[in-house]
C-alpha cells in the first residue's frame, strides 16, 4: 500500500547543451550517474531514440535514505516531464515499464495516484480513492537502512514466500480501516536490529496515531493523526523523549504528491 504526503522535492528541467547535467542542492547524493532522476533521463532518451540535451536542477527536501521514496518520485517526475516536453511519445504503460526498470517504487509515482495497492515488483498498481486528508508525523532517526540488506534479512527470516492475504477494498477507504489492515513484514526483522524504531512506533500509537508503521524497510516511522492539535502534541512529546530524532509534520494528500508512506 502506498499513500502520498505533501512533502516534496523540487525538480526543474530545462533544455541544455548536448548531454545530461544534474545540479543537486539540499543534500549530498554522490555522483550524478547514480541519481535516479539522472538515470530516468538516460532511460527516457534511450527508449525514445532522442538525443539528450538536458539540464536538471533538483532541490532535495525529502530526506535521503529514509525509506520515503524521494529518489523514486524524482525519477517518475523526470519521466513524466520529459514525456510532456517531447510531445508524449510514450503512453502511461510504457512510462510505467520504464519506471519499473529503475526501481520498484517508480511505477506508482508515474500513475500520480494518491493511494494505491502495489504488488508484483511494483509494476502492478491499483489506484484507489484516498481517505480524507489527515495530519501525518514522520519520525526520522539519524541512521539509514540499506534496502538490499533489509530484503536479505527478511528472506532469511521467513524462508519462503509469505501466505497470501485477503484485503477488502472497503477497508482501505478510511484511516480506521487502514489501521486495522496495515501490516509491514519488515517490522519484525528491522525492529530486532533497531529496537529504537519499535519504541518510536509504539510511542506514536500511544500518542494516538492510527495507523503507525515503519515506512517500507525504514528507517522512518510514520503516524497518521485525527487532528493537527493531536499531531502537534505528539511531536512535542516525541521531541522530548527522542531528542535526536528528526520530526517532520505533513499531511496526507488528496491528490498526487511525491512521497509515499506505507
């Protein structure tokens, strides 16, 4: 399950000299060639046979390496923007396939859905009407979790494919229904390695968050609240108990945005 919030990076694409140039502010992300926005541009030009002549400016606002999908949303936004700028040579299915070649989260962002069930390797996306807009609190510890290592630990723990679960779509239309349905298979293995994340999740639940979960393989923990006042009170208490944890207040989106939680 993916749900967007209104925390977003800023991405600007301009025609430039031959080649692809990337300027990043707000975070140190390493070589441009490793950046998903850059890789998305390379993939688009290869898929369409166009000669690259592009300058990309990326201002990072979504914390990197925290399981919030910032890189994936940047890649999807790059694909969609380039497709528009070049007269829509690719339909949405082609864009989603291209996105899937870059990462499992990218096809979801290509759809622009606020809420969706996603399965397979990320290429199967079922957009759903989102619940009402709600306050969300992100608790981001001062460490990242490598996704590949998290998957290896999860595979080692369960040893075989998980049993299928039945999900009623009507349970996904309200926050109470989502709280009752939501589960994260990564939590047992990640919480064993990082007990502080379990304490953060439990603290959010005790402060009224419904649901409160780890985001994917982490390291961010999120909580959805019934009111802004409840979220502010929770943020004040978490800031007192976990002073080294970064807290970001946001809202779930009623339309497309660029950060998933779930």
